[in-house]
C-alpha cells in the first residue's frame, strides 16, 4: 500500500518528460478542472479548481475571459456560503475590477499567479487588517447582472507581516494550527502517508521546538526504521524516495535528541543508499535499453553518481532531485557519526555540478538544460543548495555553489509553487535552498504571498493548487500542502540543522 502511494504521488514524473511541456493550468480536454479527489475533504468538489483562500470558494480560470474567476464550488458554512453561487463570475474585489489577465503556466514567461488570483489575494489580505474590519467585498457577474456582495471574513488571522513567516503573528497562528492538523492525521503506524509527508511532517513538528510533539516524531522515526534496511530486495516502487526521507528525518531526530539507538538504523540507511547510487554501468537494468533508448548511458560517466527512483539505472535514470537529497543525506549522516565513502559523496556533488547552469539553476538530469541562463522550477536547485551548504568538506567550492543556487532562486522566485513531479516537495526544498542566502528567502516569500493566502482553506488546512503536475492531488492533497507549509513556516526558527541550527562537527571522517 505504501509503495502504491509513493508511485501515485511521484511516479508520473516518468511520463512527464515523454510528453510536451505543458502549462501549469491546462485548458485542453478540461484538464485539470475535470480531475477529482476520490475521498478526503475535497471529494465533494467536482474538480481540481483554485482555492480562493478562507472564503470557501473554488474557482476555474476561463481561457477566453482572462480577467474573471468562474465559481465552481462553495463550501457550506463558509463566508461565501449563501452569498455566492456556482456559476457566478468574480470580476473584481475590494471595490476594484480585476485589471490583469491570468498569467498561469509553465515557463519563464508565464510562471506566477498574476491576474485575478493575485488581485483577489491582495483584497482578501487587506480585509483581514484592522482597516479592513474583516469584510471582503467582491464584484460578481450573475447572468446579465453585476452586483457586489460583502463576505464576513473575520480577523482571526490578521495579515502577514513584512518579514513573514518570521516575526509574524499570522504565520504563528497558522503554524500552530497546522502542527495540530499533522498530529491528528498521523497514522497508527507512525507514518503520515507517503515519503513527502514522512519527510516534512515530522521535520515541521521537530522544528517547532515544542517537546509535546516529540512522541509523534519518534513514532515516525521508528516507522522509518521498520521500513529501511541495509539490503532491500524490492526492485520497483520508487523506494529510493523512502530512503532519502529516512536519512534526513533520522539525522535531524538524532541532532535534536542525541538518541544513540538511531545510529545503527542510520547505518543501515547509509548502506542502502551507497548500494543504490548509480556508479557503474553494471548497475544498468537491461530493459532500459529497450524502454528508454534515448537515455541509456553511452559512456561510464553519463549519470554517474546519481540516484533514480529505484537502485542503479532504469528508465530515465538518476535525476537531480533525488541526487541532491542523496548528497544532503550523506552530509547529515556524516555529522551523526556515520562514515561516508567520500568517492560516493563527491560523485553525487559532481552530478549536481554537471547539471547546473552558470547561473546556478539545476536541471532535471545530468547536464544543464536550456542554456546557462535558463531557469524553471527550483526544487532541485534548492535541494542542491542545502546539500552543498552542509557539505562536511573544507573546500570553499561547496559553499560557493550553495550561494549560487540560492541566488538564482531569489532572482526567479515566481516558479515556486510549480515544480516538476511533486510540486509541494519542490516548494519545501526551494525554501530550504533560498534560506542559505537571506535575501533570496525574503524575495521568495514576498513573491509568493499570494499562494500562501489563497491556498489556506476555511478549516485552517492548506490546499494543493492546480499545477503543471497532478501528482498528489487527491485524498491526501490537504496533507501534502499542510505539511510543507508548516515546514516552511518553521524555517525561521532555525531549530533544525537544515534550517540554520548550529552545525554539529563532523563526527566521522569520510573514507577513501
């Protein structure tokens, strides 16, 4: 069951490269609007639509009416209930008509939430201020009639501070609610649902610094321990994602608690990761030559040092996101006392260096894509930034590359919520990488306040907005977004090594 969950959440990335690059919001064949959640809090909604913050509305973008939001659903007992109807067109907010066209798509020219989505966000945020008195006016077109309605939004959360999520009362309230949400949705076996949840939910709880969450974190750590071993005979199921998650969570738990029983468990994870890392052509799955002839390695160094979804080389082979996590895992484990073979570690760093453009942007696979100034989704770049920043080795090159990665995120923050394969995972790693360079983190948060405002649901959870990839939209979409937002809002606390806690010394010298 766990492997199926992993496959559905991340596995479609194998298909994404075989198809043309698609927009964040597709209009052909009713996608993404026709996609539905089979269960969970969004199952009652007849499609995958934009959440309009705590108003209780979901809306669709209209191709030939780029300055409107078409209401497709209104949740009961929310501010919009009985005031807004399905089929209404929102044409303005805060007493102003929408001014900009939609700007939603995948690519340098169309990344971001410009248009009615961000204009409504500004009005919604202002309505929760002292001056706004908790009232949001929206302008509707219903048939031939244009009318204004006022929604009682309230002022429970207030507004984001200029430094959010740091020194921000609204962020603190949101984080407190999300941490409780995570506790309520932890499974009996200690897991939270899939490798994305099982990375960022326990990290968020641990990063809170509140000891009352330690038992829940320990249950998750022990879940990881049961699921990992030095030798794993599973040959499919995207299992490398699970091991990366385990390495990071177990390491941070050890830093926080000093629990020595974690060390032998980490050793098993390390043994597996070193065996699953692609370093030799003998590890190639022979079927890859038939299934993916265009990616089959022609020379020994092609994709060398990376990790793919499963051990060795299969399908598209090693990818940047997993390889960056692997380099990060080695860095953290070495600081826990685990001896890391430096040849393995350097091979992972070399993969990431080959995949980087001169501007620091990290491509999907081994080698830069689109030229040295090109950029797109930043999850891989963020993961590479934190992996290099935490390198246990003294050479300056690692920190220099970390800063370069962080700066390109700050320069192009608008792709933040739209990342290949697992957008919410990409958001978490993008924020981590940007945090290496404070100005980049600030630029990232400021450019994406619209997402945090609009993704918040009326019940306090967060929602996975329509995106380039549909991985993760379904019964657990709220869990995915809520775990990642909780993690991002905990970053300024600096309670984890990956978020800025004082670095522990490298306890184990790497072996040659």
